[in-house]
């Protein structure tokens, strides 16, 4: 009788375990909506010139994403993010030293292919469309400090920019830890007539998300 009870208990545990694994696998094959928030560390570069040197800055990054499986190991992951980028710079004008911090706020829409070599790991890579919605410059000098909000109609700034983004997601149940690196494929100057220094954004991003 004791042996029969042990066999029954083992069979019940195997049945429950099998159902849990099947449910987890079914969940991974469903379209999942999520939210995420974190930080960018961004800077700029100019592939044609090294004369303009800047330091990186921190900014907010957050929004929503959708995981769309198209197989056991492959999927598509579009995202819609509010993303702050920019840089810090310093120099001198008329003998007065100054520091400037530029914050550019974008709507970023990456469309990435997701490769899942393991259940808890996703490798993502794809193009990204970015739309510039605001730009703010903070100046600090020996003469004082002031803030300038960019009026785009007064300068030929490119607001629609294509780029590339890639990274990894660590999936722990409903929690998603994400690391990304991205860079613009187009400069910030529209047709080249802008007096604004030409540059491209480059950034690394870390976020924590929740999948529903």
C-alpha cells in the first residue's frame, strides 16, 4: 500500500510539472505586450571629422514593446520609446569659459528581429526610426547660466533619422532586463545648410520591463 501511495505521488508530481512546463511554453508562443523604463548614456560622433569632441550624458528612456513569436526560436519585437539623448561640451568664447549640455528628446521606434537561443535569453537587432520632438541647451559660464529651447523652424535640423539598434533581453518570468546599443545612420543636419555642428547620436541603454 505504501509503494502504491509513493507511485501515485510521483505520478501526480510529474503531471503537475508537465502542465507547468507546457503552460510556460504556451505563454512564450503568445504575443506579449510590455512596458519598460530606464536610462540612456549617449554621446555624439562625426565619422568625417574628429575636431568636435564631446562628453556623454545620461537621459531617460522608456515606453512600450510587443513580443511577436514567429517560431520557437525566432520573433519580431517592435518598440515605441521616449528617448533622451545628447552630449556635454566645453569651450571658450571671447575669453570666457563655458560648459554646455544638450538634451535631445526623440520618439524612437525600433523594429527588431528577436533570436531566442535559450528560453531566458533573447538577442535583438534591427533598424530604428527616430523623430526629434525637442532640443534643449543648458549653458554655464563665468557670466552666468541660461537655457535655450530649440526653435526648429530657424535652423535646418533633420528631425527624421534612421539608425540601427541591437542588444539582449534577459527574461525572468514577467520581468525583462534589457541592454541596447544604438547609433544613427544619418547626421542631424538636413540638407547641409545648417550652421549647427554636424554629428550623429550613439548611445547605450539599460531598462527594466514587465511583460503582461
